[in-house]
C-alpha cells in the first residue's frame, strides 16, 4: 500500500511539474507583475521602475478622458450584443421546432465564429468602404441611397458598425448554445406539457426558458466579458480612429503600453479590466448560482 | 381543418424565410469578398460590389499574385510548425493534468486548480503587457518559441474538455489495472489516454482553428518578416496593398480557406467542443 502511494505521488509530481511551472511563469507571474507594475511609472525599457504609489490610478480616473471614451464604446458593443440576445434566442427556439434544413442553418450560422478574425475584419472594411463598398451598393439597390454614410470614419456611426460586425461574428455561436440547451430538455417534458394543453407561448415561458437559464447566463456574461475585452475588430478595421472615436478599453490599454511605452499606466488599466472580469466571473459563478439554487 | 393546414404552411414559410435571411447574412459578406477576388481593378469600378463579374471574365491574376507572394510559403511553414509543436504539448499536458486533477487528492491541489482557473480568466490581450518582459528575458522574442510557449502554457481550454471526459471513465478501470501490478504511467498511457481519443480529436481540431486565427501573439512577438504566420502575413500583405481590394480579397480568401474547410469537415466536433463549456457547467 505504501509503495502504491509513493508511486502515485511520483506520477502526480512528474506529470504536473512542467505544466505548473509553465503556468506559474507565463500566467501567474505576469498577472502578479501586472499589479506590481501598475504602481510604477515604468517605460518598458529602463532597468529600474520608479514607484509612484496610486498615482497611475488617480491619473486613470482624472487625466485619461480618451480611456473613458473608449470604455463608452465598449458599452455600445455590449448594447448591440444585448439587443441580439432575444433575436438569437427566438432563432434557436425556431430551429428547435425541427423542420428540414435546421442542421444546415446552424452549421452556417456558426461559421463566422471560427473564421479568421483578421481576414473577416478586412473583408468588412471593404464591405463598408465608401468607394465601391458592398453595403452602399445594397442600400442603393434598395432605393435607400440617402442612408449612405461614411460608415467607418464618422464618429457617430463607426462604433455601431463595428459592433454589428462583432454581432455578426458571435451571434451564430450564441444561437448554437441556446439551441443545444433547448435540445437537452427531455422530450417527455415537452410532450407532457403539450398533452396538458400548453400552447407554444406557455411552453416557452414555463419550460424552455427556465430550463436553459444556465446557458442564458453564460451567453450574457460571455457578452459582458467579450465586449469588455473587444480588440481585434477595431484594431484591424479602424485602429481606434478617427482619433479615439472607435477605440476600446483594451485597444487603448495596448496602445498605451506598446505605442507610447507607458507600461506603468497601461498596467493600471489592465488591472482595472482584470478586476472587472474577475468580479463578473465571480458574480456569475457564485452569487447567481446561489440565488438560482434557492 | 383547412385553416389549420394553411396556418401550418404559413408558419413553415416564415421559418424558411428567416433561415434564408440568416444564411444570406452570413454568406453575403463572404461572397462579396469572393467576387471581389476575381475582379480586375477596372471591373471593380464598373460592376456592383454585390455581383460577380460577368461569366467568362473572371480573372485569376489576383490569386496568382497572392500565391506568388514571397512570404506566403514561410507563413504556411511557420503556422505549421507552431501548430504541430503547441498542439502536441497541449494534448500531452492537458490530458495528464486533467487526469491528475480529476482523479487524485493531493496536497496543494486546490492551489494548483486555482492557478489554472486564473489562467482561464485572465484577460487575454492586456496580460501581454507583463508577459512581454518574461518572453524577452528568456530570449524567445522574435522566435517561433514565443507563440509556442504561450499557447502551451496559457491556452487552457483543453483542460476543461479533458476533465469532463476523465470523469466519465470508471475508476474501477484504473483500480483493476493497479491490482494487476500496472504502474500509474502505464495506466495512463495504455488505458486512459486511448479512451480520451474523442476528446483529443476535438482538442486538436479546435486548437488548429484557434492558433491559425490568432493574431495578437504572433503580431506582438514576431515582427520579423521571416516569421509571419498566415494571419500576420495577411496583415502585412494588407498594409502593402493600400487600397487594391481585389488582391487583398484574394489574400483574405487564401487565409480563410484552411479553417473554413476544416470546419466544413469537422463542424460537429467543433460546435460541440466549443459549446461544451457553456451548457454543462
């Protein structure tokens, strides 16, 4: 018995050693270092870091208007994604009614989620381009040419355009998630409800929605986390411009570090994102689950 | 009775209409890119963007130009190397780590689990601000080693998948092998790992998609022109095209094709693998 325990322990240590060391070096240490860095004015190059206390945190709130403009843009993405949720849910309910071709629709709807984000972003840059752009051509052919705008350079519309591209990318994923949730409801339950005379609307509100509550909360929090960290679509399509009009919190943070070499300040912003993401995660997994169980 | 039938047909029509709209919304922008990629610069100006050029007037010159690009072979090679090495270690470490964490109780287990959870939660892009220095200080900056080690160390979706699979393997299997005098390494490699094959297949496919599509890690850590991946090749190429949409569109198509083909073949594994985390938490 003792030798088994010994060989078991040897197995665990040998198996976990490398993955844990890698994790410590490339995930845990950088995360901790990010927090340490946020209290300094480090420029990314010099060998020593000057401690500035909570200076960066104060500056973040008082002297970085463009950061808050960027955060507002994140909320535009979030709003667009939230508007999409009921639509995605309705589509999932529809696809769950089993008619010919639902598999094909789901397969195609999911496609944008696995498509190369950079390729897709360039494709949409052209789609919305002011010269020969497909979107303007569509509007023209529908007789709506008066709606034509500078989709990617007008600060008033650019974020909505980018957020729609983001919605294009993630909606199919959400549809498939909702649909998987709906399929996992036992057919007997739905059958019983139907026999008891529940109409489609009652089935939806009384059985389907409550059963997929977990998926629903996952999608919602995935939207919050995803839009908060939104980066590649604006990075490729507008690089945050014009000015900072279409920047996002993450884009602004990354620029602060790698473009302006203010690693200390950027670390402070990174900590802010990290704290929000972890709070959202805890709220979802601890608070909501407790409430839900009761 | 007849009214009922009419209603049913009407509802079915609405369903197909909605389905058609969804398909058009997804395929439309991709078709536009495809059409653009077979146009000449002149055709681009005088045909509508949503229509292909007239039959017989399609040009393949844009593709010839993209496929002849000096950096493209390197991009394929680099992407291939990164894929093979990182996925090999992702599978190896992912399966054995999941097995240990799922099966055994040991000291520091909670702490180690906590670290892995942290790894899954840490915001992806901004953590590079601190990771950058680590990569530089161990001399991996501007080498293929940078993305490889980052994917192996911090891309942890496989853990979740493997843990779900391990929990479905009956413990009695390990125990009877143990009684037969099998060591733990043999149990893992001879019994557990083969049973994890379906999970491994899903992990491999999803990792290919994720790594091929990743932009920021190769962009940040490998600025050297020789070290472009497919995605950063596209960024580089787009920068050099300055407004020549037809050639850029051809480059987009070339870069999109590998993952799209993979998806069309393995769409079941990919959708199931990527939605596993959401539906059974």
